[in-house]
């Protein structure tokens, strides 16, 4: 097995479907994975509360920053 294949085999993934601001479904390659989606609306939510959540995540040694992929169905082929 190549190194790239090993990496793909070990990579845990989560796919979240957000339709018009509503989570319609979530799927994970790891059934024990616990994940949270933070829904922030700048028009109704407190920016300080959002900053506090970011700070909590940044200071949590168990959490790692990762770059999500954002796709739109019409662009997926």
C-alpha cells in the first residue's frame, strides 16, 4: 500500500449538508466522531460569543485547526 493510500485510509471525514442555513444531514467515516457545527448569524448573534468559542477551540489541545472543503452540488462532477 502506498503512503498516499495509507493516508486516505486513515483520514477521518465528515460531510455536512447545509441547505438554506439548515443542517439537513451529516455523515462521518468514524461513528465515534463527535463534531459540532457553529451557526453564527452576524445580524442576531453576539460577536463576542463567537470570539469566545474560537478562543476555546484554539486553546483546546485536543482540537486541531483544519481546512474544510466547501462545495456546491452544481460544481461537483
